[in-house]
């Protein structure tokens, strides 16, 4: 039961009841976000079918159709037996300028980066201005610690979870779901460029300053640190595109 609860906590920001009429499409979008954001890392098992179906308000028949598509795309695999289930497959990093430009061609990068900044800055300001509960503060500190302790190849997933935690703690489910979607797009682009140690060190300094500002209730500082943080990511991507 502990495993299920932990998994549920990680997926709260993405999985939600779908609207009528587009159950298959919306469920597919949500589980794709779970995979692309690394909320269930490669090698780990998705929650049981019954739990996933209940969380999204769809039938298990529809869910199985969604999982079949993900299997065909090479994102998950089904395993039988006592310890079976649906497991997320490891995604190989695809670095390179050509791949980055191919993915960039499919999105409006500037619009995506601006929208991300609006959501991130807003979430940081809301968390600081309204204050966090003891539980919320502990969640934010735990997410920050995870980024400190993460090995290089797991850093981006932990970084994503820190930002998703902040979005969720803002208290706006709409903001959280929109952020999850835009972050998945940003991650697809970031996956095409190398992890730069100097950049990650600077990013961690900003993370620490951000969390301190939020916990101290300094909304102006929280917004400013987050704005600079988002601008750093934007500059990095533009640099590789130049």
C-alpha cells in the first residue's frame, strides 16, 4: 500500500478526471505526460490499472487501449506474473542539434518559454504570498534535497519534480495541469542538449534561493528568482539554436 500511496502523490499534478467525450485522448495525454516528465522513472511500474482508471474516471477498457498505444510507441511494456504490470521503459537521451531543430519545428518555442515563465513566476509568488502548511513546506524541502542528491543522469527528473511540487502547492489545479503540459514540452527540448555541470550548479543556487524566499514568505524575491531561473533556461536553449 505504501508504494501505491507514494506513486499517487507523484502523479497528483497530472492525473485527474477527464471530461466527457474525449476520454481516450485526454487519458493518453495525461499518461504521456507522466512518462515524459519522469514522474514514473524508467524501469518502474505504473500504478495498477484499477487505480489509473479510477483517477481519470475512465473504463479499464479505455485505459487498456491507451496502454496499448504506449506499448506500440515503445514507451511502456507489459509484464505478466505476480510482480507484473505496466512498466515504463528507459528513454535513451537523444542529444544533437539536428534532433533539437526537428523538435523545435513542431512547437512555438518562444510562446512555450513565455508561458512557462508566467506559470512558474505566478506559482512562486502565490506560494510565498499565501504561505505553505507544515506539510507543504516539508514537501518543498524534500524536493529540493532530491535535486542536490540526484546523480547527473537523474537530475532533470528531480528538477522537474521540484518545479511541479511548487506548482501544485500554489493551490491552483488549473495552473498545475497547464504547467505539467508546458514542462513536458520544455523537457523534450532540453533532452536534446547536453547536461552542463556549470549550468546545473547555477541552477541549484537559484533553487536554494527560490525555496528560501518561498518559505520566508517573500513573494517579490520568489518571483524575481524564478524569473531569472526561467530566463536562464530560455537563454540556454536559444544558445543551442543560434
